[in-house]
DNA sequence: ACTCCTCCATACGGTGACGTACGGTCTCGA
DNA sequence: TCGAGACCGTACGTCACCGTATGGAGGAGT
């Protein structure tokens, strides 16, 4: 909307392009078109394409932290987990990006960010389960199964073998994590 | 090995390139280098790059049929399912290709093949469960959960959040499908 | 030996994306 | 008002890949 752009505007557009077309779509000229400007603008804000990719990845990572930060306002760990799952299975935006990035994990930079974000999410959920009295190994096993299912369901939805059903998926995940489905 | 190549040699090399670098890696000149020949050879066997991609996809689809065909020699459906799961969780090659292709399902041709292959695998497993007395909807629900887990586990292995444990994964999948883990 | 056909190499033009060079416009403070 | 810096457009060189054109090596049949 604003006439002049910031580096963050570019990062946002790059993340959107990433969600839609994968890493290859995070290209200078196409994103410039999306923003309605030319390359001249881009090379003012960034040194090269790689920097843009990294900015998009940072933005994605920040969204994970933001989601976690919002959850901290809920006291009950069960409610936190449920809120997290509903948000996760609800949007579908993050699942798409996660999927893209995991499939392009050969890229060293992508690999590092993906690993960091995944580990952050997994250990956060694991800690919640531990807080609820589950032993650490058991908790991690369950979280891995649940997170794996999350990614797998996203894949099935993507190929049209399954229609999204956020609510029931969240219920299922709660059960697999050994938590009550309805928080009374 | 042979001095002269066939179209199938090109398709095989293309599928290998697909597994390693995704659709973008199925490019004429790089694959030619991999085969130790030049583009002149390629354009003798194929009309264009798209044909090569389609040939690689056909080859991948054929592998699914081949796996299924081999299973038909086993009489017991339980043994068939276990053999299928062990083969699936064992190699990891197919999971890599499946992952790549699912993430690039925006391509219309890829989408069609991926959907066909997935549906083939899912209905095949569903039929086996039905053969074992499970009702169709229940069977499909379980197969979807299992196939989704298969893809999700492949993702987790890919990002290093989980080390492969083919045997126990197969056991787990068998349990989720409502089948006995050990065929006595 | 001659010839046709198969398979491949080389050379070329075309396209899209990256990155650079440079100039233009707008804003803000002195 | 005026100069400096922020922001952007345009033109260009380069590179990787696609696809075409053309010709050459080598075997099979006559």
C-alpha cells in the first residue's frame, strides 16, 4: 500500500511466494512484480537473492515464536495444547510452508532453520506433556508421532486424498498425546 | 554401461535426479552429464523436457505396481501388509520421491500421477483390511492415518528429528491398522 | 563398396533469472 | 533553497537451461 517499501515488506512477500511456489518461487523479479516495483528496489534493501530467502526463513521462524508467546497467556497446559493444535490444523498455511521447506532440506540454510524450528516446536510440546506428569521419553515419543501425523495429514490434504477436518484432527491428536479431548 | 542409450536409461537417470534434487533437477543438460552424453542424445529419444519428466513419473508409478505385484505371491493378507510396510519403511527411496512430488503437486501432470499412485496404494491397503473383515469406512480411515504417518515419519527422518527404526515403525503401523504385530 | 538408419556431438539462437551500473525522484533538515 | 541520502527505474552483461539445426560415426542389409 505504501509507496515506499521496507525490507520487511520484501520478506513478507517472499514468504508468501515460498508458501505458494516453494523456494524456486522466491526469485527477485517475480516477487518484485508481486510488489509492483522493479529489481532496483530490491537491490537497495538486500545484497542478493540468498538474503531474501534467509529473511523469509527468519520470518517463518518468528511466527513459530509468536504462536508460542501467545499461548503463554493460558495457564492450563491442556488448554494451551488444544489451542496450539487447533491453530496448527486450522490455518494450513504453516503446514504448506513446512512441507515445502522439508522437501528442500538439501539446501544447507533451509536445513538449519527447519531443524531449529522443528526442534523448538517438538520440545515445547514435550515440555507441556512433562508438565502434565508424563515421563520425558514417553512425551517425546508421543509428540513425534503427533507432529509426524500433522505433517502427514498436510500431505494427504495437499494431494486431495483427504479433506481437512481441523476439529476432529485436533481431537485425534489430543487423544494420541494422552490428553482429554474436551476441556470441560 | 552400454555405449548406446535407450529412452529407459534416460527415464531411470531422470528418476534418480528427481529423488535427489526434485523436479527442477530433472533438466536435460545435467542428466546428460550424469549419463556421460550430450543433449544430442536426449533429443533423439525425447521430444522435450516435459516428456522426460513424464517418463520419470511413469517409472515411479510402475514401481508401485511392481511392489504390489510381488505381494500377490503371499496368501495371508496379514503377511502381505507386513511385507508391504517393511518394504515401505525400509528403503526410504520412495518416501523421498513421494515427498518431493507431493510438495510440487501444483504442477498439473505431477498432481495427476501423485493422486493416482496414492489412491492406488490407499485402496490396495484398504482392500486388504476389508479382506480381513474390517468395514470399508473404518478400513479407509485407518489406512489414511497410517499412510499419513508414513509420510510424516519420512519428513521427520528427513529433517533429522528422528532416526529411522524401520522395524518398530512397521510394528506401530500394524497396530494402528488393527492387525497383529507378529505373524507367529 | 554403397547406402540407409540409428544414435550422438557440436554449434547456435532464445529465454528467464541474477547481479551491476547509473541515473532519476522524492523527502528532509540546514 | 539546496544538497544529501533514501528509494526506485532502466539498461546491460552474464549464466544456465531449453530447443533446433546440422553433420558425423558406426552397424546392417544388399
